[in-house]
């Protein structure tokens, strides 16, 4: 069977499968392939790359990446073009270790998504990613010659989850951990946002929901091969999600997803956040402000550790990147059509990431690393900023009211008012106007795309400030407080925070699509969806009462963005966002994944002018 690696998977494997050919690794490292036995007897395939000059007198720390995406190239005579999270760290000198997690590729065992954590392990059969990390580290420090007894772990996306779970191993040799774009909870990140299903992930299920029958170096799953290049139309024509069973009736992850529509025990036990207590290794969370896949994870884990163990060394880095894009230098740092500067990934790799690992794995390892608690990129000013704590304690809360006249104001309108629109799930609002991106493994560019195409539809509400007389910096958390009513009994509400550029905004020279103009560009800065069914509880959904004014409150992810003088701040509100988010039938059903065609109805959605967005402003 042909091995399939979509772009997303290639990115996650870039540390071991770089595209450029180089003999550096082969010339400087010795490779050894081993099976490491876990406490329950399962053997995990592990590749070890040791510097050739390692010795009893010249010892190196160990750097681990555990992955479900393969540690290829397989074979002790096969070498990748690069090792580690960056070329900079590779040349600093480390012993690099890559491991196929249980149930994947050449490792034994059964695969599960987001392995549930077992806090109190009572027998050798009580295993999770923490115990597998512990057993791996323990074997490595005892059996790999030339190691200095200190271990670091890193990974992006799913390997980021394994890194975040590895913190829970509590192995004394694990000194530094950097979960990068980690998944912290599948109900709020990656495959779901606030429980809403990301239908934009539809084509990924073969990778995550098919068990292999034996250890292998070849892909055992088959990706769908649609007869269309238009994801919007393809998924609209698919109809209700129940129709996907013709593709995924034997896909275990699809079946788990559709049979657990609420935040029940199945999803709860896969979350990491409730398990962080005393944190032993130094931690550096890394994320991208425009990460369409795992923006929630790094922020949630960072804040949780701060709360549960305020004495831990716990830091965060958020850059102007899409998913994992800090791991490779592109020269001109772009996201969609927005240019942020040059060599930003290299700056991060050299001045932040390498500094972190070198200090804790080669230096004295105290808390005086020389790095700030929060290294955050201001996506409006297009420069790095540092903070002693995030969100910044000096941030001032401000309410932005959604006026019925389309004004976004800092004071509640004196008179009661509202505005309505008709939401039709058969004609949903697209999440992007670039149809070439709708059939990919996962979404990407929409996180900063121009929103004029959406805001000019009648089923999208638009609120904006007057032209700003001064710079306004939003830095911290965002909370939407909507007061809404619907003629249906269920609805999704999408809120988008947008930076409206002035008419005289020049194009940057690196715009990939020369038909794009930045004049009056409506750049999406942050966005989120909330199913109204979960307004009171993610565990127990409730129908809306038709035509009854109702509170729907939800959090958007954090932001650090300066809206410059001459720009405007805009909020858009809508009820469909397709196909990134599966269509809500707008008629309450117990399980939206099993809704019938007849359950999808038009509804009139009303947003009242006492609705507001609570933001944090940095003075």
C-alpha cells in the first residue's frame, strides 16, 4: 500500500524527514534502532542518534520526540537530513531519540487517541503516555552510552500532546519539556471547538481511526480520494454527517466521535488539564497565534500549570505562525496575505528554544534561564513583547457592545434594540473564499484571511468602531457575552474579531496572490464558535426555547494585537461557518451526528444590543 503523507504530517515529521538532502547527520551521529520494553511487556520501536564524539568524558543530554507519525527513515543505515527541533539545536550537540508510540508503525500494542491518564497506577497493566515516557527515559539513561543523565522532550501537535503527557511521567531525569501546539482536550481543540465538530478535519480520519495488524514501516490506512477539488461543495453534497458512515463505518475514531456528541466520560478522561499537580521539569509551551488546529492547547496548559503549581518553571511562547510553522524558516514570515517580518522562526529557534534547552540540559538548570515568563508576538505591531505573567496583570477589561446600528461601542446603547438574520444550513457561510484549501488535511490560512467575502452576506452581522484616533492593544483573554433569540431550537454562534485596514494600506511585496489588495482588508485576528446547546453545560445539552432571549457566553482564545491608529475594530457574528464547522441542524436533536435531512431547518437569529465582547486592553 502506498504510504500517504499529507502536508500536515510532513510538517510534524520535519525534524526527521527534512526535504533538503544532507550528509551532516550521517557524518556526525551513530544510529541505533532498539525496542524498549514497557512495564506491561509491550515493546516500543526507538531510533537513537548519538554524536560520534560522545564518551565517558564527553557526555550529551538526551532529546526525545515520541510520535504517532512514524520515526522514519527506518534502518540503521538510513539517516534523515536533520535531527531535533531545529538545525541550531542539532549542531549544539544532543543525543536524539525518536519513538513510535504504542500501536503505531513499528511499535507493538494497541493505538488509542489521546490516551487516558491514570493518576494512580496500581499494577503493571495500568499504562498511559506518562508511564511509557517514564519507562523510555529510564531505559535510555541506563543504557545509552555517553549521556549526561538529563533528558528533554519536545514535539509539535500530536507529538506535542505526547510531550505534554510526558510531563506527568515525573521521571527525575526529565529536566526540560516543550509541548508545542499540544492538544490538551479533544472536545475543545483540534477535532472540536467547544464541542462543535470541525468538519474541515473530515479527510483526516483514516490516519487516526484505523488499527494496524502488525508492526510496519508502511502506511496501513487508505486516505479518501474525493472526485472533487471543492471541499465546500463536496461536504455540502455529502449531506448530514450520518452519511459519512459509508466511508467510515469501520473507522473506530469516527465511531467514537459520532457516538459521543457531548462532553461525557469518554472525552473527559482524555483531557490532560485536570492531571497537572506538582510539575518537575522546566516547561516551555509554544504556539502560533494563527494555529488553526491547536491554539487552545498551549494557552490552556500554561494557565493550568500556573494555577496548580505556581512555583513551577512554566513559560509560554506565542508567535505569528500557523500550525508548527516556527519549526522551519521561510525567510519572509507570512500567514495567508499578512507579512510579519523576516527570519522570525530563526529568531525563535536561536534565542528562545535553543536557550531554553541548553540552560536546563547543559547549564546549571536553575530558574534564571534568561528567558521571560511569556514571550508573545504582537501581531498588529509586528514585534515581540515580553511579560512577567500572562495575561498581563495591568490589562484593563473593556466591553464592546454590539449596537443594533452596526456600531461597536464601549457603552451600552440607551435604547433596547436588536438585529436579525436568516440562517440557512443548506446555504452556509463559507469559512474561506479560497476553495483550493478546502480539501486539505486540515485548514490553515483562514485564521488571518480577509473577511469581506463573509461580511457582505446578509446572514453575517457586522459591527465596527469608528476610525481609531490612537493605537489600541488588545492583550489577554476575550469573552463573548451574546444575548440572542432564534426561531429554531438550536443554533451555533460564531464570533470573529477583525482588524479593518485603512483604504490607503499598501500591499506587502510578498502576497502570494497578486489579486489580493490590502486596501480596506478585513484581517481576521481571532474567532470561535459556540453551539447554543452547550450554553449551560457541555455534558448535558439543552434545547433553546424558540423566540426567547437567551444568554450564550463563551471564550475566544487569547490575543496580543495592536489595532493601529487609522484602523477600525470589527466584530462579525454568524451561525454557519462551513465546512470548517459542521452545520448545526438548528432543530435540537439528541445527537447532531445522526440528524436526518429533515432536521436541517432555516431559522431567524436575533442578536440584541446588550450583547458585548469583553476584551483586555493594555495601556
